């Protein structure tokens, strides 16, 4: 296991995701790795995870039962990732919301049970 994989595993565990949910996140990240950058559609350099809070979940029709967490994987290029303002995260959330509301986007969400 690489240092990055170990760090991700620990972060997901600290977020309260069980082993099955952490494995599903790894699979989702592997599947997402080849998708273009979420913001500019350029070559992807990194896979990111967005774990929306309850406020975000209430805004969109995600079937997230009580006691479960939604995890959404997306990619960014290095240029978009280097954006240092708070707007980067707002743009990411808005783009993810638009994609999730588009029925042609398929299943991009992993639902993991909290431990």
C-alpha cells in the first residue's frame, strides 16, 4: 500500500465509513481516474472525493438514508487544483450538483454506512 493509499484509508476511517464503504470509495476513485477535469475538462491529474454534508444533501434528490454518508469522486487537473480561493470549492459543488441532477450521468455516488 502506498503512502497516499494509507492516508486515504485513514481519512475515510476517521470519517466513520466502514470497511465496505472504504473499499467502494477505492473502486469509485479507480473508475473516475480517467475522467476529464471536472472544472475545465482538461487532462486529469488527481482524483478527489467530495463528502457532502446534510445541507448539500437536502438540496439535491440523493437517496441518502439516515446514518449513511454519500461520497462523490471527481477529477481535477493541476491548474484547477491550484486555485487558492474559496470559489474553487463552490464551483466544484455547483458542478457536482449539476451533474447529479442530470439523469444521463449515471451512478456517481457511493453510499457508505457509518460505523
